[in-house]
C-alpha cells in the first residue's frame, strides 16, 4: 500500500514486524528453557498459550532463506534470524507470492499504514506493568519500576516515527550528548562506551594536573518531564528542520499529530501513580508473594519538590511512558536546550561536559569555573521543570555517602588525600584519577545476583513444588552452564570465541575495560562466582529425585571437584582481556 507519509510505508512496517517476530522468538525460547526440564506430566497440565498473530504472518522456520555459513557465523542469533526473514520477505515480494503468510503480512502492514495516515481518534493510554527494582526491609517496602507498552499497531507507528525523528534531529544534538544517538562507523555501537572513552581521554590528557568534578542526576526523570516543555521544544526543532528544507508543512502536521498523541495519552499521575492504592496482594504487582506487613510502591519525587494537586488538575501535565519508543528521543529534545546553555557558558574553556540521558558529569582544572558551569546547568534544568537530586556536601571520612550521592561537587579528583577523591562514577564505570577503569560496584553486584537467579529459576520448581525433573542431573547442569555463559559473554563456542560477535551479552557493555588490579579482580570474581553457582547447583541436584535412570547418583566427596573450570574462551576475564580486543564493536 503506498503511503504519502514521510516515515512509514509497507516495507518499513514489515521490517518492524520482522524485528518483533524475532524478539518474540527470543522471549519464547527463554521461557521454554525455564520450563524445559519440568516433568512431562506437569507440562501436559498447563494450558497452551494463545498463538501470537506474528507467527501466522511468516512461514515456518524451515522455509526461511539461508544466508550462508560466513554470514551466519558473523551474526548473533537475533541478527541472523532477522536477516533470514528479511530475505524471505523480499523473495516473496519479488515473485509476487500468493502464499497465505505473505498475503496476511501485507494485509497487516497495509492496515498499520492506514491507521498512521488516518490521523483520527484518540490514542488509548499504554498498558502499565511493573518490575521489582529493590527492597527496603527496614522500611518494609518493595519498590517497583513502571514499564509501559502499546498495542502492536501503535508500537510500530511510534517506533518508525522515532527512527525518522532521530535521523532528522541528530545533527542538531551536540557531541556532548551520548544517549539515543544515531550509530556512527567511527564510534562504539554501545553508546555509553563513547561517553566513557571521552571521560577517560580527558583524564589522560591532564594526568599531572588537579581536576575538579561535578555530577548531577535527576529525580524520576521520565516521570516528571513537563508536557508543555516537551511540546514547546519539539515545535522549535521542527521549525529549524523546516527552515533548512528537511521537512514541509504537510509532514509537520502529520508527524505532529502522532507526537502529540504519544504525549497526551499518558499522564504519570493518572496512569501510573494511582496504582499505589492497590493492595499488596493485587495481581497487578505480579505473582511473587509479598512478605507480611510489606507495602508495594511505585516511587515518585518528594511532595516538597512537586505540586501534586496542580499535576492532578492539569491533564497530561507530567511524564512520558517508560519503555515507549519516543521517550528516549524526548529526553534528548528536552535536554538539548540545557546542553545549549551549558556549552555557551563553557565557550572555549578547557572543560569537559558529558551527558548520558539525565546523567551529567563536568570536569575542569579550575574549581570556580566548574562551579559556575554546574550552577548554570542546575539553574537551566530547574527552568525546564526538571528535578535534580540535592547537592550535598561530601565528607571525606564518610566514603559511603560519596558513593551513594547522585548529585555532588565540585570536588577535587586526584590522588587520595585531604578533600581529594580518587574515583568518579559514570554510566556503570568507576574512573580512577589516572584514568583507570573498573566496573561500578552496583553493576557488579547486580550481575552476581543474576547468576544466582538463573540457577534458582531452574531448581526452585523442583524444590518447592514437588515436581520431578524431566531429564537427568547432568543434562540440567549442562543447560545451566550454557545459559550462564550466554548471559555473561554471549553464545561462545570453540569455533568463534576469538571473534565472538554477540553484543547482547553483559560483558560487551564493559568491553573497553583496561587490564588493572581492580578490573582483573572483578572479572576473576565473576568467573569464580559462576563456578560456585554451578557447584552449588550440582549439590542441590543430588538431593532431587529425577525420573531419568541416567541421573548422576553419586558425587565425589572432594569439594574441589565441584569447581569446574570451563576454559578461558568462556570466561569474563578471557573474553575481555584476550579476545574482545580482536572483536570490532564499532
């Protein structure tokens, strides 16, 4: 179906449907892995999930086009599936196929384009679900993060609109903004790594000089963005694009409708915050049981920072959907005008200003200059109706307060001494005063907990529910090893470990770590803990009765036998320091 829309047509919609089909397959695979080892009897009693409409729009896997061994080895699983499905669609299009799946796919794509062209009706509010963020036992609270999702048709429209607007506006955004940018051939694909390298390079250029640092983070950034500010600044950027001939009035009208609809359909006060009134036992909070006398809460900023009554009276006053396709772009649009004010103040001064979404760091040689720029930033975000964390004084004798602080400075960054701090933290990394990197402690601890969680997901149904394993203990243990390796360093085998292309693994987010005392210790600890998890799982499996006669019935009494070394190609340490260096991530 032809489209006069600048951002959408049938082929673009199909490409998005292919992405969602492959993503659905990944989620389905992970869910099947969790249930794979349950007894056949228990599986038969479960109700079959409703077949997703995406499966009917594409042929069965055996009819997908092949891409050749060379391309297959160079891509991870998701990218490989997307490539195969894309070629399958293009082949069917070229041959004017009359197969049911192709006709259904075209019909769905045309329906999405028709909705985008119509510009009619109200957009329903997104569906809200929650993910547990952290627990506060002392306050008897469980904190949740809200995540919003739209129906498939709207999700496709907003995703394509986001792609178009990101391309349209990217040249307007400054180099100091690193989040949600267009990929570049000369930069890392994982964009936070570019911000890390900018900070590290600046530090290395000033090794023999005292530097001063100021950091700032927002309170509930996505939940407090003013709709009025978004619309005003978005309209200005559209006008800039119009004056440069990149967009005409007709396209502005069409794009404006969907952008406005995305904002107006959501209000944090009405659509999210009201769920706090639901009791802890409500299904909205998930299947996990809540401890006695605990409350379940979606947090917002303190009342003294925001007028609740005013927010309730003005529909669509604050907030954008977390998880929505356009929310990242909106963050850059709002913060672009903050960047502009800061960079005007910096001018030709030798001061580094880096921003990743709502996280900011300022570094310079002169403390007064850094403070002046920081005050400018702080003032500008307040004018933008954003709410920063309070800047508290740092006490040298209480380093715990330093690490817990989100807005701080300016403070001296250098070799440890009186009122001098040897580390700063930014986008998941800690930076030493010499420019040395290590993984930020909360990120490290989260991954340690994830290793344990993966093992528990396999074993707890047997230990709590009285379900017998479907396979022998050796099979279950090997599956756990594979899942832990895939999560940590990707789908690594002895064939591809030197050129492992998987950028979706946890380790790829820290691929630029330099080899030093702290990073080496952290990665070795991750390797060690992974082996401990496997060893503990082996002991727990020995106590579980398996239905298979091939179950490993006895184990060596030697505790050292439980620590199975899986080899450097599969390790955090080996992949980071030995092999990731040979893998292009840019």
